[in-house]
């Protein structure tokens, strides 16, 4: 089985660190960025299987990152999980419009995130194989 690549984007370095450890311990390759602009460059060059991004970040927000990803033919179908502080809820309409696979409120458990990532990656593989 190929090692899946996960891009983690958050300006809170401890969150990136904790999530990266959990994912690496479960066989994932982890790439990280601390803002949306850096994440976009990495997404285009590294082509991760899934992106986990914070909503509220300097330079480029998680929403702006997803909007930019959706405009690029290379990255438009990358699944994205959005991490949000409770005060920054994303409407269902916005989630659907930007094809955000899932939203998790902070604080979240790394285990819960891992389960979500596996659901999305595995579900997408099953769907792709069925086509």
C-alpha cells in the first residue's frame, strides 16, 4: 500500500506537532505549513492525498486556501478537513460550495482527526474504484 501524504496547515505549531506524530505513527507521510500561502505552494508541488487546515491563520485563511485550491486544475479535487475554533463556524452551504470534506472544532482529538482522514481517504478510494 502506498504511503498517503497529509498536508497539515496551522499557525499553532503545537497542533501541527501533535497531529504529525499521530499521523506518522499510523503510517502517513506528513508535510506541514504554518499559513495558507505556504500550504498552497506545497499542495501544488507535493500533491498530498488530503489537506488538514486551520480556518484562522495569518497571510491566507483556510477558506482562502481552499478557494485557491479549487481554482487550480491540479488541486481542485484534493479533500480538505477544516479545523475551526468554535466561534468560527462554517455554514453547510459554504462547506458544500468549497467541497470541504469535514469540519472539526478545536479542541479536537488527534485520534478523531485520524479516523476522519481514514474515512475520507478510504471512502474516496472505494468510490474511485467503483467508477
